C-alpha cells in the first residue's frame, strides 16, 4: 500500500544543467575560438560595426516579426532549455500510480493537507488533484487540464517560432553587412586605408550571422521543442492519472493505460 512518502517523493524536482545543450553549444563556440587562436590573429575577428549590424539588426527584425511579450516569453523559456528536470516520464508515472493507489485505499479526501501541499513543486499535478478534491465533475477537470496543456503548447510553439525566426534573420543581416562593406570598399578603391576595414565588415558580418543562426538559435529552438515534447508527455501522464482518480478506477487499470503511453524502455511494473 502506498504511503504519503511514496506520493510526496524526494521533494521538489530539481533543475540540473543539461550537459547536452551546454556541451554542444559551448563546445562548438570553443572550437571556433580555438581555431581563431591557432590561426594567430584572433583580434582580427573582432569588429564592432559588424557585431552591431548582426546582433542589433537580428534583434530588431525579430521583434518586428512578433511582439515584445513574445520575446519576453521566449527569454523566460530559455532557462528551461539549459536545464533538465529530474522527473522523467517513468518517475511521473510511478508518482501518479502511488497517488492513485493511496486514494483508492484511503479515500480522495485523505490527500488534503500535507500530501496535497507536497505536490506544489509540480503545479499541473497539484492543480489537477486540487480540482478532484474540490469535487469538480470529471468532464470539467478534463476540460480545464486539457486547456492548460494546450496553452502551454501554444507558448512553446511561439517561443520556438521566435528562435527560428532569429536563426533565419541572423545570416540575412550578415549578408546585409557584407553588402554594406563591399559598397564601402568599392566606393573607396583609391583610398587603401578604407579598403581593409570595409572588407572586414563585409566578411565578419557573414561570419557572425552564421554563428548566431546555426550555433546558437537553431540548437536552442530544437532543445525547446524536445523539452516541450517531454513536458507534454509528463502532463498527459498526470492527466490520465488524475482522471482515473476522479473516476475511482482500479490503479491496476491505470498502470496499463500509462504503459500504453510510455516508451517501451520507460514502462512501469508498479504492482509486479
């Protein structure tokens, strides 16, 4: 029989650095910097006008494509992209099974108080069980939680769109900077002192744009999509469990339902 310790778990779900993201982006940037240093002239790859054209230009065009609120949501969601939750789908399934087993044997109202409070570190689960404890009909609980999942997916899709738009704009701004540098160079062929800086702008803006688009923005967009898929799976696992508790079903049936949603490697055998 599940007790409150099984339900409460080890405490808040901690956030740890996502080594794949940090090592991937950081490693790519480190390789580029290493190549510049080994080339013997890293200072030649720093040009303030080129940085301003690419960075500020990309920011301006991206903001023009969306809203300030969209940019704020994207920035807020970048932190989860650099961290990973210690609550994988299998752990979420075991948690909701322990909760369902406890409610089946002790009664739904028994989770009020410390047990329900212990779920606050996972707002979706806490919200859903709170609705069940309050006695809302199952269809209402399902509608509210389904809308919650949909809204979260919408925010994630918008944040991903912002990053992908920035990944498109950065190389384009690099191309614009290249054209500016070439025009300046061709307009001052009789002045050798201007040719060098103009050529630097022409080449370095393309360099900066390629790095920002392909090394920073695209990987972050991909990571947001991956995190969103994992988060949606965990929320759907909780939704299935919450509705099962609301219907007062046998937790063994819930176990079969959860295993049908989980990847084969993460399926559970709670009653085995």
